[in-house]
C-alpha cells in the first residue's frame, strides 16, 4: 500500500555507521533507522545474542515464561521507574498500553497532550497526536484528549483537573522537528498530575535508550514520570517496546486487560539485553554527550540553528525535505526531514569522531 514516500535507494548491507546499496555505493548513516540501530549495524554482540537465542528457542507466547524476557523486564524496571512493565512490539503499542493503564487508574478520565507531539498512528496513539493532517482522515478518534501549547506551563497546569487520567508528553519532540520541552513545562506537568491524582506519561520512544547522553531523557531534567514508554532503539533493529510503570501503579491491570501474541519473545528480548549491555554504561553515555556536542558544534560552525541534545539533533532550513534528499543522493549521507523546515540527525550512538566530522563536511558541501 502507498503509505511511504520512499527514497530511490535499496540498501542491502550495513556495518557500524555505514550502509551499502544494491549497486555497492557506500553511505554514512546518520538516521539509524529513525533512532533504532542504536549500537550500529551488525554489532557483533547483538548478532551473537540473536543467533544463539534463535538456535535455542524462538517463540512460545506469553502463556509461559522465558529467561530473556524475565531478564529484560527486571533490568528495565530496575533502571527506570522500579515498578512493572508490559513488553510489546512497537512504540505505538507502548503508548496504547499507557493510555489503557491511565484509564484503569481513572475510569473514563481524559488526557492532556502537547501541541506538536507525536505518539503513534494506531487509533489511541493517534488521538494523542494533535496534528490535524494526521488525524483528520481517520476521524472520529478516541475522545477525551485536550491539547495545550508546547511551551506554556500555565496552560498545561490549567488543563489538568480531577477528571484527568494522564498527561502524555515527549521530553524531546522528535517528529515535529527535534524540539526539547522547556524544563518548566515538564515541572508544571509533574506538579499538576500530583495535585489532581493524574499519571504523568513520558514518551521516551525516540529520545530514550541513551540517545541524549542519559539512559532516559527525563533523567537529565529531574522530572520522574509515573509511566514511561520505550521502543525504537531498545533491541537495535528488532521490534520490541515497553510500557513501564512506577511501583504505585504496577498492579492496575488485571489478567486479560491487555496482551500480545508476539510481544517480548525470547529472540527480541535477547537482542534488547545485548543492546543494554553496551548502552547502560556510564562511560558510554558520557561519550554520547561528548559526540553530540561535537556534532552540534560542527553544524553551528556552518551557520545552522541546531536543536536537541546528545545525538538527537536537528537544524532549521528553508527546505528540509529538499536538503535531506540532496544529502542522501549527492553526498551519500542518510538523514531525513521532519516537516518542511527541519533536517534530523540520529546517528548510531557508536558513531566515531571522524564520522561526525565527515558528516558535517557533507552537510557543508550540500549547503554550498
């Protein structure tokens, strides 16, 4: 079905931060499958974990336990909110789970979401994504979602009331152009949720898993959510996501409230554990911040207006889609545009300093 505006390139192989197309042309990957191949293409530890687990056991379903899934759930909970989690197959599924969890917390309650947010394309997640072009063709959507301006903490606080089930927000809005939320906005969300007994849901699907130089972007701002959604880079290229709750909300679901045939299977769980083995390291995360600073400085040296944190960066341009396409086809640099005026860069977290300098040079050449 014609759901994607694909570029005229067929990739057949990847290694580290490099991709090769079907004609043998080499590209520098600064998109990472949209923040997915977090530790680069064909990382040996990831390949080994997937291969060894596939040889032992691929699938039994969630009527039974498997060791990789148990281990992944325990370490994700321990390294985030300390409660329980639901393993799923994608980011949008994690958001759907979070919406249902909030409704279990406050039956019939509404939601407050932020202008410019993006949380997925299934009907519940789309209802939490206040973008007219995405929503209008599929109306009517799930009712009960109130939108407030992205940078107005007072408006957010005023929108939350005793009937609110949850506030849903990205710490850094990805699809709307790499736009970090102001700390005051997140602080206002936390305070309003505490005052009215609502749940604060932070969407870490794109900005989590070490992307900003911290394991979770909310850690950098000191605002702890009640619920967190994570996916994309969690398994380095295999489909897995998670909706994580704090201990106080860990038992809201009852048996049969939610489920998934494939979610958290042993192969994808083994992959996620291998990715966490690499990323969940203080020195590694510090290097992500340092390399992000290097990339941002290089782009600013070209006169660009850069937004973001760590290796989740975007820069403003009058022709985002056109420049992104030129970078791909002329400079062999894989990036993409988010909207009409932003080019987004999300390289693997294992990118080298030399590759960063190379990418900056390619952007400069395309601008010239």
